């Protein structure tokens, strides 16, 4: 089920803006599901991000499930996305206290999740926190150190422009 929700998330939600690197996400999710993770390798920030990705995936699940398949329609009755979001929301205060790249990703997704709901103020608050965390992390600055991984620099640039564009 997780694989279906994540593929739906990347197909529909990440089609327009960049939220995370797919290889990084898949590697961390595999580590989480394998059970051989320490607190250093994987923290609650990724768990929160994964729950938000599941929430988005469940919002678009009806677009990918076939009308013949009763099993998927059975699983997605009600609003499972809301349940994923509610659990993710319990982790957000701890993420808020750390200024990190994944924190920017979490608040960006949380804000976007709230946009179509009846909570525009909550969406505005989370998107604002994402922008402020991105600024505090220096995502808006050009990184030109030869010791930095070029892939990380690209991820930071793409995330900054996504946050900036959505905020504007």
C-alpha cells in the first residue's frame, strides 16, 4: 500500500514542483521498513515527511485505482489522508525546533495539504514556516564550495525555488 501511495504522490503531486529527491526518499523508506535503523540514520522528520506523502498519495489514489478493483476502493474509503496528516502533525513541534532541509520539506507539504481544505490560515502558517526555515538554512544563497556534493547543491536549489514559487 505504501508503494502505491508513494508512486501516486510522485506522479501527481511532484509533477509540478520539487519536494524531495526520489532516490533519497526511497532509500530512507526502505530503511524505515526494514527495521534496521538507528536514531542517527533516520529521525522523526523523515517519518513526518513520509506520512505527509502518504496523505497526498491517498488524496489522488482514486485517479490511479481502476474501477474494476474493489480492493483499492475498499481500502481508501473515508479519508485515510486525514489520518496520516493528523499523525504527522503530532511530530511537527519537534521538527519546528530544528532548522533543517527536511524541515523545509515537511512544512511545505503540510502547507500544501491544507490549501484545498477549509483551513487556509493553517496552510499560510505552515508555508510561512517553510519559507522562514529555508531562509534560515541559507537555501536562498548560492553554494559554491568545492567540498559540497553537487547533488546536494542541486537539491537545495530546486527546493528553494519550489518554496519561493509556492509562497509567491
